[in-house]
C-alpha cells in the first residue's frame, strides 16, 4: 500500500509538471460563487418550494457540487463533519450515526431526502450512513436545522438533509471519474446529460461503484477488539436517473450497500465471528411530479414510491459455528398534492394533502444453519403489516411594516398505528439590507414504528417522541464577501423511548425519557475570487431530567477550512475538525483475566486535518489528491455497545481523475 501511495503521489506531481495550454477549467468557473450568489441560491427544503437562501426563517447550510468535488467528500458523514451542530458515532462498520443538535440517536431524529423524497429506512425510521450515496451526481446539499414536522411529519426532530441531484438542463454532456487510494479503496463512475432547449426536454443518468476495506482494525490496530481475520469491507452501487418534459419531471435513484458486520461485536471476548458476515440493504426511490402554474397559483402534484429492504442474502452474524441470514422488506407508495397561492403581494399561502400506504415487516425473517453447510440459509418472508397515513399541512407567510415577515404553519397526521398528531410552527423575521434575524418556535415528533412496538415483549401503547424548540437565527453580510451567521436554541424533548427491564419476560420500550438542550452555533465565511475560507463553532449542552450531561456528545466542536486558487489550473486547501471531550454511553466495564476493569470513561478531544489539491490538466481533464487525517492521529468515537470506543480512520491518500466533456 505504501508503494501504491508513492506511485499515486508521483503521478500527481507528473500531472502538475505537464506543460499544456492554459485554459479556464470548469472548476475555475465554479469557484467564483461568492456571498451574493450564496444568498440568492434557491432552497427548496425549507418550505417545499424554491425560495432564496436569504429569505428563509431558519438556520440553513448549503454544500455545493463544487465543494463536494473540491474537498473530496466520499460519504454523507464527510460532508456533515465540516458543518456546525453535527457529531457522530462511527463504528467503522455497516452503519454510522449522525447526532444533530446534541441528541444521540439511531439516525431516526433527522430526516434524510433525495430530491424531496425520504430515504430513511422504512422499518426503523433511521437512515444509513456510509459511502453508498452517489455524491458525484449531487448539485447541492441543503441542511435545515431544527424541527420540521410541520411540513414533513415524523423523524424531522433535529433537522432535515436534502440531497438535490443534478439535472440535464445544467449538466449536459459526459462526465467520468475514477479514484484509488489507501485501504484498498477504489471508485469509478460517470454520468451523461442531454437537454433540448427548444422542446424543454432532457434526461440525465449517473452511476458509481465504490469498494473499500476501510481502516485496519486487526489486533493492535483495533485495540485488540478483533482478530487478524477481520474482513471489514464495504461495496456500494448507486445510480440516478432524471428526466423532464416541460412541466413534467421524473426521478429515480437506487443505492445498494453491502458491508461487513465485523465490528458489531468484540470478537476477542465473545463467540461472534469477525469475518464471513455480509449486510446487504437496498434503497430505491421513484417520483413523478407535474407543475401547473397560472398567474399567482401553482399546483404541484407528486406521486412517489419508496423501498428499503434488507435482502435475504444478508448473513447478519456468525456465532458458535452457526450463521444467521436476515430478511426485512419494506415499501411505501404516496401522493403529495402541494398548492401555492400568492393571495396578495404580502401574503403567500402554501398547503397540501398527503396520502401514503406502507407495507412493513413486523420483525426480521431469520434462518440459520451450520457454517460448514455448503448452502447459505434462506430466511422466510416475515409477517407484514399495512399502514395508511393521511396528512394535511398548511403555511401562511405575511409581510408587514415593510421589513417584518410572520409565518405560521401546521401539519395534521392520522396514522393507522400511532393515531392523530397535530404539529405547529411559528416564526417572526426582520430583514433589512445586510441584516436578517428570525425568532422561531417549532414542534416535531418521531412516531413509533412496528419495529418499536414489537421489540422485546412489545408495547402496543407507545406514543410518539416529542420535541419543542425555540430558536433565534441571525445573518449579517459584512462588506461584499463576508457572511456571519449565528443561532441560539433551546429544546425540550420528552416521551422518549427508553428500555424498561423486567426479570420476566424481559424488556420493552416505554415513554419515560426527557432531555433539555441548550445550544449555540456560529459561522464566519469569506468568498471572493481566489479565496474561500470558513470557520464555525458549536456549543451544545444536553442534559436529562437529573441534569446529567448526555453521553456521546461533546459540549464544544469547531471546524475551519481555507481554499485558494493559485491560477486557472491549480487550487489547494486544508480543513480542520475539532471535537471536545465526551463521555461513553456504556459504563466501560470489561472482564479482563476474570476481573472487572473499568476504563474508557471518556473519549479524548481531537483535531483532524485534511489536505486537498486539484490540478486542471486540460479544460476537461482534472487530477485531485486528497489526504485525510494528515497527521495520522489515532482518535476515537464513542459507542453505546461493546467495544465502547471505536478507532477511527488513520491517514489515507487518494488520487482522483475526472473528465468532463460538454
């Protein structure tokens, strides 16, 4: 691997020394996005309709396609790690977990979407972190902080993340990319877009394949939690298809994530194997949307389909020479009838009706046999349950006294399995010149899924988890090239699912927990011609009803980055991520030599540096070098299981070649 890294660096230096005609590259044009352009960026996630970044009454962040490419992001976690307010539990395995606004969870408190269609796993409500998203085909990532159930319903407690894919109208021609790097990481992909402006019709298709062994965790590399036989792989396939004809549009995307479950158990102190497992999950989304516009009225009906299935080829665990195959299908079909009506110049009303039908597994279908048998076990189809959802939502935005805007909204949900829920939201905003400030009140909920009702010996009386958040968000443009933004928030979360243990028959989920959160987020950014710089800071203090600080959350985190374009060909940059000390979720009790030893009470703070270099060899051909964890620091993430801390990826080097032909 060291020899391979040397060859990669040598090839990059050769590219730098190549004497070709100087031309403006695609990156040269894209990097001119300044503060004014950012404030005028169209955001669709905050209200389901396009509005300027500067007019949104919420804390909003946008990551562009240029930044994804320039910084070499491989996963959704890579993107979020540079933003304020996000922390992580990465077990370096089949999933990683995102904590937004200071609340540990199983990825079920943040709503993840692709082009406005949810991709949270249907049976659990959580989403899968990892490298299975086709990031090369993302036009921009929109992050809305704070509760959003008033528009989106369940799971939107701490925020929403919307991946907006590239469309043919702005992405014509052929693009191809390939990369190779440390940990046997390989990636190849490409896309093609065609658009006919006379007919206002076009289509774009894009796909990528990625394979990696991740960071070494064998023996001492993994703090002796796993053996030398560990196989901790991930193989991902992702594809997107979009098409439009005038006001009619179609979208389809699919992600197939295959990964080892090797890190789920400490194989040195248990009977579980750290090799031979495979978790194979499929996500598929499809949507058809039509936009009807007449004067001040718009009707945007959308039909969508979702599927998230743990495929029956998944060998979830190998224990005492027996292997267990899991199968969990889930699907949903729905329609969203969105209306937008500009009643008068100062009053905008949006609203809609949602009907959904979902078919979910009550539990896994499980089969097992002896590992020595030549055939893999075939799990049965599990018992399924069918649920229906009826929702009505509405929002009114009124501007008065020239600079003040008030917004009030609600959503009413009726579900077969969790009953009725009414969710309100309110905001008051002041905007004048370079300054804007908003005071917001939002509520949100996470509904129990069939999975929650049946866990352990079950609890059919579970109620939704609830949150109430008050937030003050301000933005000020300093000169023509600087933007400062800050948000202060306070949240109260209650009816939280906690495990209630009985000697017999075991445990079940009950609504008992409470959390109080205070937080501050601030960011300064500078964008002008050749220089792009930012620094952000987050302070979060979540405590339970006993005023005890929650585990797995650092009170302080910070990020910074600086990128400079030296000329039309060469640009360089560096990013820094800081996380303060945090407590483990587990007690840290270990049995060593038949004695109970307590260790790993806290995770030490860390600072990680990343280096990025890009060189435009020609107008269409570009080489990029990415070095993550530049100082090769050994650092950890906490966990709610044993082992109770996970070593994170050591230094990695990756070379990427990209070709764009228009």
